[in-house]
C-alpha cells in the first residue's frame, strides 16, 4: 500500500491528512472552505485516492495561507506515497468535459515541480471562493509532489464547471500516472532517477 500521513502546523495554519494512493475514492474532508472541500472530494473520487483531511487557518485574514498550505501538505503526501517511483506509468493526460466546459490536464511525475496554468475564470470568485487561489493550490501541489503539471482551459463559461472539471481531470491524471506498470522493473527514466 502506498500511503502517507502529513501534519503541517504553522503560526497561520494547521493541516492534517492521510492519503492512500491505491484507494477507492473514499474521502473525509473538512477545510472550513466549502468549495475547496467539494473540489478535493472530486479529486479523491475521480483519482481513486482515499483522503482524510482536516485543516484550519487564519481565514479571518483571507483564505490564501490555508489553501496554499493544504496544497503543500497534499503535495508532500503524494511524494511520500509515490516513494522511489519505481514501476510507475509516470505520464498521463486527461481531457474532461463538464457541460460547456472542457479542461486538459497533462502531468509527468518527473521529480521536478512546475505548474503551467492556462486557465481564466469568467469572474474573480467561484461562489465565495477566490478563483486565483485554485492556481495557488495547484502550484503548491506541483512543487511539493514534484510534478510537471500542465492545465489548460479549452472551453468554458461557468466558473464552477471550470473548477470542478479541472479537479476531476487532475484526479484521473494522477491515478493514471501513478499506476504501477508490471512491465517496468525500475525507475521510468533513462537517468535512473526522478
């Protein structure tokens, strides 16, 4: 079982999570941010990740610190659960529709954190949630999981549909790239390391 447990405590936030990379999509998520809870549940469900996550932060200031620290903690958990990355498929891409929206997510479990993000939301907020914080979450996730992550909005008019399709696509892409390919005996790189 590829699992991880991460506790992150700062003067601004407290995040506790458990992750099973080879799960069934079961989740228990409470971040105090309803939209983020919803998006992370889509990530877990469609990525077949078992995720238990509790987080609190200084949201009386704004949501930035908490969202970024959840991305950091989840990225660290993914990196831990992947271990040496032996035998993984490594690459994946998903194109996911949601009504009028179409989102592309391509990723490489490369050992190098990078986010290329070509998404513009139609408004500054999705409900009460700042749309810019989605990029901040994804950047923190990619850097700490050491993923090369490309996300592109191909079509979309509704902010909720864009956000949800993005997290569904990310979950499916993570699941595919992290799968063990029995034909691969070692690290999927000519360098011998990721």
